[in-house]
C-alpha cells in the first residue's frame, strides 16, 4: 500500500537524521537493518502493508541485501525480490546471479543498477501492480 510505504520511508528518514545529528556520522547498513526491523515490529499488531528489501554497502565495500517479513523478521540474502512481480523477477535473478556464482565472480554496482533497471522495465510491462519508477 503506497500510503504505508511513504509513512515507513518518512519514519526511517527522520530516525536516520536523528542518528546523524547525535553521532555525527551516517549509520552503517546493519544499524539501518535493525532500525527497520524494530520499526516493523513496533507495528506488528497493525503492520505496514509494505514488502521490504534493504540493500546497501557495508563498511568493507561489499554489498548486502536484507529481506523482511511484515513484522520485522529479516535475513541476509545474496539477492532478493519482493512484491507483486516477484514471480517474474525471481527466475531472472536466479539465472543471472547463478551465472556469476558459477564463475566465482561478483556483479559491480553499475552492473547491478543496469540489471535492476532492465528487470523492472520488463516486469512493469507485464504486471499491472508493479510501479514504473525506481528510487536509488
């Protein structure tokens, strides 16, 4: 639900700004992952209707993806997809990321951005509930 997504984003942005002002630095991705988890858990009896993936860069330069359920439980994943178009996205990600795993290589940030853009373009044309914009 778009209203829940916007409310959750505003809440997280405000809490991250508070963290920045108190600690004079940006929170790391693990801290944001915990923040999102506790925010979702606080609303467990009337949860946000939002499918959440948190993606970011760790302090060592590697990238991480966290997938969440409605009440804040989360798990670290090599890649992920959520939402109404997941049935269309997951097989493509499995195929592409499987090839990287077979070659013992990693996708870089530009390659990942291009991949997400192409997948979202294809899914948005086939699933009417998938939006047509990407916020990076």
